[in-house]
C-alpha cells in the first residue's frame, strides 16, 4: 500500500456485519491496493457470528476483526465514505465521495438469509473498486 492508494471507510450502526463484510471484500478484492477503514455509530461488542460464517464460505476470514466507533478523523482521511443505514451519524466533509448502500441488516438473521446480503455487498464492492481504478 502507498500514500496514493485510495482510502475507503465503511460505516454502519453496529460495525458488526455489513460494514465488516464490505471491508473484508475490499481488502481481499483490491489485493491491498485500497486502504480500508470501518466504524459504527453504536458499535457492538463483537462481530455478528453469522456474518463471519458467511464470509468464511467465500474464503475471507473476518473473525479477528472488532467493531470500532466511527471516528471523525477516519471520515476526514477517507476518499470514499460508504454508509449502510447509519443515518445522519456520519459527519460530512466537502470533497469526499459519499454513497449510501441500502442493505438489510444481517443481525439476527440465519445464514441462508445472510448469504444474499453478502453477495450484494460483494457486487457493490466490485463496482466500487472498478470506479476507483478509473
């Protein structure tokens, strides 16, 4: 990774499912060419175990990740900020690219219902990475 590599921040309320899956896909699919941050407006104590299991099915291990509180400095340092249902909790800075990904929260859902969420996150991350490569 270099200083010129883009930085992407993924934000959701608990930073335990959607944002962690997106961060995992971005790290994996970018081959480390994107600096990845994630945070939550109300971070959970631990990751959603079903999200961890769903990612493991596609060969991405996020089990060691921990939810983090959303830091203003992380927003400031990011080129792209992806929000996933955190509402107005994310500070807005001019010159940043913001996207809101409407995705079902996987909290409390069984694996068979988390897989389509995971797959949609992967699709969106692939589109994001393609846009960063332009």
